[in-house]
């Protein structure tokens, strides 16, 4: 008997919370090492092309070589923007106002992935989560479900190789991808990063959970 969406997502969130409890104590070096490793592992030319080919075959849209270049631009571009930036502990001091700003993680992030960027967006949102000591659950468009799963497994393998909990990044299994599952993610996570069509983004904003669409 297939598991219902509520219980399935609850299981993902439970694993994510355990991993994020470990990440809570990461140093700046930990998150910088993690983001660098993921960014470079996922943009090896042969890896990026494989993901592009997979998504074109699955979605029926795009050109594999163009998607490979998108992996280079979006993933490495995101990494370059965050490289060297503080995201742990004290991140800003305003001497004039006598104010100090400290960064703290939000918890478990639900990330909705669009079919048009089904190869790069999972990596970009994972980098954002790892840099800020959060866990993330990646929920793809139905026509990118297989690609999302394979990309996520590559990210998890890289995280595990460094000795960190791979459940910091999880994907919805292909057979569990559905509107119901995404709806449960909206209800059960601590924050939502939603990229996609207008109805889906509106659903994220009306979920009652903080969201960026």
C-alpha cells in the first residue's frame, strides 16, 4: 500500500531536522567547504552534460548542450556570489548604531523546482541551504522528477564524502511527486523557496509558512 503524502513528507522532514541539528553547529569553514565541493562536483563537464541530456529526454524541452552551459553559469555563478561571504555567527557590526548582527539557520526549507531549470535549480537551492546551515527538501515538477532525483543523489554523495549528514539535502522520490506532496511540504517545513508558475507560487504564499516565490 502506497504511503500517503502527509506521512511521506513527515518522514522527510524528520530526517531533515536531525541533519539540520548537526548543521546548527557547523563553522564557517564547514559550510564553505561543503558549498565548494558541491558546486565543483555538480559542474564537472561530463556530469553537467548528463543532467542536461536527462532533463531534455524527460521534459521534451531544451538542448542538452545549452543546459550544460546553464549548469556552469547558474551553479558556479551562485557559488561565486556566496564565496567568502560570512553566514555563520557574527556577520555584521554597525559601530555607529552599536548593533551586531548574527546569522542563524531557519531549519527545514521546502524548495519547489521548475521543469525549465530542473537541472540547475536543485543545486542552486541546495547551495543556499548549505551555506546557511539549513536542510532542504527538493520537490520537482512532474516532468523533471527523475532528473531531480539523480541530481540530488549526486549532491548527497558529495556531502557524505566530506563526512557531513547527507540528509541535509533530500529529494521527493519520483513516484511520490504530486500536487498533494508539494502541498504537504508547504505545510510541514519552516520556510519555502518556490520557483514555478503563478498558481504554485500563490499557493506557497498562502500556505501560512514564510515563503519567497
